[in-house]
């Protein structure tokens, strides 16, 4: 189980690399075309992608650090480095989102009278399609390896796809005599960046503060209750070590059982949770009833 978890982290690096390459290419294209075509929305979109490079690098570093084995300072391993990387990425995105929104609001009051060239719109649409396929790949990979940071990258990919579609709509609208819609679209771009950053921060902080989904916990409890010899679950807790779930449970068994039989029941509970729920580790305490 542990070896597979490390292999999954290695696979997660692939998603981070693909995001970095995509953002490098698309941010360069958007910023260059944005300046040539005179589009505030496309330049804002390109700036967003440029910072996404930094965020994706942070995710990649987190994935690499998470693969380090336990040591004297980290007896449980370095799994949470991936979650920390997701939080760092959210801070970077939030800073850029605020900056983009501020600049776009400023441009609205500057009364822009010229509409951007239509090439900016087609560039935005093309980039949206590219980012959508990157999103599909990273989302599938994140689910396969149960990676929080890769899923955060996928959410960022999807957000970027919608942002580019918004850019396309804003520029086309400007072409039909509504040039003020282009900076307005840039404001929406900034707000979407901030929203995505908040969602990633919220999920990462929830994991780091040992928050856990109560519905999943109820599922674990039902599985334990159905194990032969378990008379009840006195207490159950779970927490995340990176992408790995660790469960602490106190079960009730017949008070007349000897140590060996009680231990066998505890082992059965461990095996069930690992096999049926892909739990990384289970700590079972047995109490007589």
C-alpha cells in the first residue's frame, strides 16, 4: 500500500509537468497577441496563466517532497508537503486575481474607445479548448491517484478555460460596438481567479487542520459495524496525511474473548477498511463490552 502511494505521487508529477508546459505556451501566446491586438482581457488572461506556471511548479515541488521517506524530524513521512504546496499555489493565484481585477477596473474608468482586434478573440477560444483538454487529463489523473494537489491543478485548468471563453465573448462584443465590455470581461477574469484561489485554499486548510468529511466517516463506521465480532463502534476519527487517510477507531467486542481472538477482530477491521475504502493506515483499539 505504501509503495503504491509513492508511485501515485510520481504519476502526479506528470500532470504538473503538462500544466507547466501548457501554461508556458499559452501565456506567451496570449500576452503577445494581447499587446498586438490591444486586448486588456487577453493580456489579463495571459498574466493569469503566467502565474499559474509558478503555482504548478509549487505543486510539482510538493509532489516531490511528499515522496521523501520518514526521517527523525518526520516520523510519519512528508505526505502533507503536497497539501502545503496547494495552499502556496492558492496564495499566488489570489494575489494575481486581485491585481488583475484592480487593473481592469482602472481601465474601465479610463474610457477605452477602441475595440481589440478579432485575432485576440480567436486566440482566447483556441486557448480555452487546449486548457479544457488539460483539465480533463488532470481531473482523470487526480481521481486515479487520489491527489488533492493535482485536483487543485485541474480546477485551475478548468477555471482558465472558462476565463478564456469569457475573453472570447468580451472581445467579440467589443467588435460590435461595445468596447467597454473587454475591460469588464477582464474584471470577471480577476474575480474567477480569486474564487478558484479561495476554493483551493479552503480545501487545503481543511486538510491541514485535520478536517474530514463526515459522510466518509459514516461509511467507515458502517463497514466496521458489519465486521464479524464487532459489537459496536465507541469512537472513530480520521485525518489526512497528504492524499492518504488514517483512521483511529475504538471498537467494542465480547468481554469474554481472549487476547488472540480480539486481535483477530481488530486485524479484520483493518483489512476491511484498507480493501474497501483504500485507507492508508488503521489504528484499532479494542474495548470489552
